[in-house]
């Protein structure tokens, strides 16, 4: 579980920066379509080579639904929003995704535990403090896209637990591959065209997103969704902004906000609280039933 969480915290934290680089050569939807079609095809081939069964028709349909929500709507929505929304506002709104998961989980009858509610408040508060003084600007369309993307990702994550989906790597491959075709359609509707010349750094960025952002991190996310509580699987939303800030400072000499001194301890405390196992309730011992003695008169 530790390696899977590391992949979500660090790799997905880096994708905010890498996606901006990739969009120097591709449109938002076409970039995402290439990413998931390639990653999905590779994952399906690996799963098949390992002897995993191909999805049934029902599983293909369910995988397409989840892939559309998580990858086409969720990831694609963030890519679109990053064109007109400041990075601070994007990080702030994406960090609200665990709140969406708590809401949808409650509507399905599973509200978070008390410690998870406390972690949600602390973590989201830490993200707000982190962005105090930053330029929280964005178009109405961009903000709406971010809100829809985070809600779609949260709903799809929880719904996937209730559907009949392929097993193992085949699930990730089917979801990415079907989402790729949805993104191709969105790219065409949006009027995107593949450029004749693509900068080398944009190609390298897409390759990074395929290998690390999709094959490694997305598989790790599905692994966690099937084995740990939703608040644990979604805890990456608090850490990703810190990773994005660190990479921005390292590669683009961006100035780190002074609020890091307060925000980092809060975010780390929220993550620690989420990862802390829930206390086991020990009930009172049940007295043994005595066998009644026969009445001898």
C-alpha cells in the first residue's frame, strides 16, 4: 500500500506541471486521448499476456462508464480548466475532491468516520492557507469545468465499487482505452487538430503521462480503491499541491509562498489522521449460556 500511495502523492503531484508542458504541442482533449489510448492498449496487452480474461460485454460497458467519469470528465476537465484557471485556484478546487467523495459516500449510506471528517477540515484548511495571497483567478467556464471534473471523479471512484468490472490490470486497461475514444470524440467536437510539428518537450511530457501518470499511478489508484477506505485513497488531493509547488520552484524558479510554514504541518496532519487505522471497538464479553438442568422433581 505504501508504494501505491507514494505513486499517487508524488507522480500525480507532478502531472499538473507535466500536463501544461504537454499542452504546448497538443490540445487538452487530444493530449488526454493519446495518453489514455496508448496506456490502455499497453495495459490490455500486458494483462492478456499474463493470462487475464478479456472483459465481458457487461464489463466493457461498466468500464466505459467509469473510464468516462474518471478520465474523460475528471482528467479531461482539469486539462481544459488549466488553460483559463490559475494553478492556485486549480489546486484549491481539486483538493475539495475528498469532500465530494464524503458527500456521495454518505448518500450511499456510508458517511466518513469522525477522524476522517476532522482530516477533511484540516486538510482543506491547509490548502486554503497554502493559497492565501496567491492569484486565485479563473474564467467561469474553467471554474465550472473544475467543479464538474472533481465531482465526476469522486462519483466514478465510489460507483466503481458497486459495478461488475474486469479484474486486475484488465480493469485499468479497459477504462483507459474506452475513455480514450470518448476523449477523441470530445477533441473533434472541440475543434482540436493534431499539429504538424510537436516540440520535443511536449512529446516527452506525453510519454511521462502515459508511463507514470497512467500505467503506474492510475493502476495504483484502482488498487487502493479496491482495498482501502475512500478517504485513504483520496488523500493524495492534499499532497499533490505541495509536490506541484516544489516542482514549480525547482524547474521554473517559482517563489514558494510564505504560508507553507503553516500549511505543510496542517496537510501532513490531515494525511496522518486519514492513514491512521480506525480504533477497534471492543464490546463487553457475552456471558456463556448455561444449559438448564433437567427438573428431577
